[in-house]
C-alpha cells in the first residue's frame, strides 16, 4: 500500500504544484477531497426539513486552545461555510470533541448522541488516541465497522476524518495501521473519508502552511482549521448534489 | 539421546539474518517508500519471525555445544551473560531515543499539535520513565524486539537442557505454553498501560522451534523437507497468504473472501504470533531450504557477502539499524521527505550497516590474532554474532 500511496503522493505533489500556481491557501489540496459516497440523510434533511444538524466527534485535534479557540476551530468554521453554501437551511454544527477519546470511547456515546441531537451527519475524527494508547489496529477497525452501521441505522450519515499529518511524532505514534483501517472501513461501508493527513502533508510539502514551526501563535492553526471547515462544507455539498464518481477514485489509494 | 551434531557453519543462517536486519531497518523508518520491498507486504509473517527463529537456532547451536563440553552451569552462565549484553545494548538505544524525543518536545510546540504532544508526556516524568524502561516495561515504538530477546535468553538455560535430553518433550511444552498463553491471554505488563507488543510467552514458540531445529531437528524433519506434497502445500499457502494480504491494498477484491472466513481469520495477531503467521514462516522456511541448499555456491559469492557479514554481527547491526532508522526519520521529518531522499536514506543506511559489519569482522580478526590462536575461534565467532 505504501508503494502505491507513495507513487500517488508523487503524482499528487506534481499535480498540486501545478494547482499552486492558480489557486491560493487551502485550494492546493482541494483535489484530495472528493465525494466517494452520497450522503442521502443529509440530502433529505436539507430538502425536506430545511435544517441540518452535524455533530463533530473527535479528540483534541478537532479543537484549538485558548479563549477564542472554539470559534477558530474547524467545527465552527464548517458551520459558517455551510451556512453560506446553504441559504435558507438552518445549519447547526455541534462539536463533541474531548481529549484522549478512543474510537471505542466515542462509539459508546453514539446511542445517546443520536437520541439527543438527531444529527443527519456525524463527522468522526479518530485514530490518534487509539494509536497513542496502543489499542490494536484490528480492534480499532472492528469498532469502526460496528459503529458505522449503528450510526447509519440511527439516521446519520458519516464522514471519517483521519489523523493529522505530524511527521515529528511518527517515531512515537505509529499511525499507519490506523489510517489504513479507517480507509478500509470507509471503502467497505461506502463512507466518505476526509483525508486530513494527506491534505496537511500536501500543504507542508508545498509550503502553503509552515506546520512544523515551533510557535505559540494561533495564526497558522486558525488558517488550517478554516481550510478544514471550508473543505468539509465543499465535500458535504458535493456529496448531496452530484453523482459521486466512485470508480475513478477507488484506484487512488 | 545425544543430539546430532550439526557440522560446520550454515551460512544460510547468516544470510537470512542479515536480510532480516536490513528489512527491520527499512520497516522502522516511518513513511518510507522503500519498505514496499519488505516481506510483510506480501504475506502474514515478517522479518521478526526470521530474526527470532534464527536467533533460537544459533543460540542452541552455540550454547548447546558449550553445555555438552563444559556442563550446564558454564553454558547457563554464558547465556545469561549474553542476555546482560543485550540488555545493555537496549538501554543504550533507549538513551539515544530519549535524546531524539528531548529535541522533539522543544520543536513540536504548536497549537495544532496539542494532541500529538501527549505522546511525549513521559518526558514530563523522566524519573518514572527511566525506572520503567530499566524494568523493560516502558518500550517506545520500534524498541520491542530486544526486550523480547532478553526474556527469551533468560528463560533459555532449562529449555536448552531439556532440548538436549528430550527434544520432543521440550517442543511439546513450548507448544503448550503458547496455547495456554493464547487462550488465557497471558502476557507481560507494559508501562504506562497495556502489554508487551511481542508477547514473550507466545513468541517463545518460534525461538524454541528454531533451537529444536538447530539441535538436529532439521535432520529429523528431512523426510518431510523432501516431500513434494509438503512443498506443494507450502507454496499454495504462501500464495494464499499473498492474495489475502493483497486484498488489504486493493479493498475492492476483498469481497471475494467470504465473510465467515474473514471473521475466522481476522485479526491476524502479531503480538501473540498468530498461528497463521507461524505457519507462514514455516512454509517460507520450507520453500527456502528447498531451493537454497547449505552448499549453494552463491553463498560464497562476493555479492551476498555483505548480507552475510551483517548477519554475523547481528546484535551490533540490529542496534545500529535502530539508531539509523531514528536518524533516517529525523532527516525525513526535518529536511526532506521526497521520494529520492527516502531512497537515498535507505541505501545509505544499509551501506553503513555493511561497513560497520565489515569493520567488526576485521576487528575480531586482529583481536583473535593478537591473543594467540584460539581453539574455539569458530564458536566464539558464532556466539559473537548470535543475537
């Protein structure tokens, strides 16, 4: 897989460089976000009830620190971006990110989440905590598979978000097996994957954002999260309006 | 029953251990394009099985002879001294690792990475971390193999004693311990949570199996090794394993594996060395010895010499490989991750491993000359390269 991913990465980098001339900011990674599956429950919520509730569930990497952090983090940015794209629809994005939650911890709260919030879409950011705590990748995959089915039955579409691109911590957190598990479950269960890792790698390699600087400032982090929010909104709208071209994308990974 | 004395040095052991060391080095550089060549991508088992099996084989070969010639006490003392050496090597590597982490904690300070920073929390309690590392409970990523080897060596003297008297009983006991640990989830505890990544209670099976083979088991198995049927089964199993592993890279073909079969097969556990992994290694070994005999002419060719050299100094080269993979990771994360750089780092790392192995042989040769002729020179050589 690494070989294929590596070659794909090489191609992406090349293509991305071409994009970089035309676009700016987060656009250079836009080609890494594509709708592989439809979001029928989201489409129904938009067209029928004119209201869309999205729950973001995840860990610390779905938040930003400090007093203003919440407004700058991607769940809030997603709400703003979606609202702009969907005039006349009441958009609500609820962030339920908590530190150190494994996939199993989060899945435990799903019945309650479905009952209380009745979301049409759950954005599930996961993998990092499991890799850090050394939950087995196979057990992790099993948790995802069971939970995705439960979310679908409970009336929610799902978008997975994988871990951040963080090359410095590769030596202490080996995420590859977890990233593979997420990708696998996404394909098997026809769930969209927001490949945060590939996107951030692209930005880092093209120098769009300096992700590896030691800093306390929120400037870059806020831009990165704003991009996540806008790209997620793009993905959601694409997956509810156009017919996804699955066969083309399946070979990329 | 006196064990059948294996004659001379089997260069295949050095060759494949050298290969395993190279593969382990490549696998330990995160996000390295070159590690698509490593065998874990093509079947259930990987370089760890090769390494542990050959270590068991050579340990039995070397210390078995000592036990026969000098007695149980001397052989046990030598084995424990070896375990001590490996322990020191492990702690040395750990110190290098901590230095890398110390650098990371300073450079990682970024609000984006608050979560990932948590993985470095052990630096906040260096005292605790140090104690747990000395107890072999705290083992950073990729530093699990040597602790396994230390535990296997510590437990080895009675196993070797029994292997020389009743090899079949020893092997049966090993299988029994494997089965019990597997079913009752026995494993050693880790710090701060969890258990050992390589469970010594299950991985001992491949070590003891290696030792059993090293003490004449290969001769006992000869009729099986020459059976065409068994060869056919082994090849079929390798092919099956290859196809199954391929489905994880090309998920659209996974539908061809029936659901009930997937449920039965997965997870293929590395921590407890799943039976499927063990079988894969045995099949691989069977096919390998079939096509590469001990007197294979290429074993003496200069092309394979570097790999054999590395295999002959496995403890040193293993540690060097871990250090080089840290260094390689540092370069890929701080300087360049380009594909070219990954290839250069991989090639350079292997080149350095070869140079150091060559230097070690040279040093051993001049040392041996300085202290006069040594009757056990060939043994010492094997023992020195045994890890």
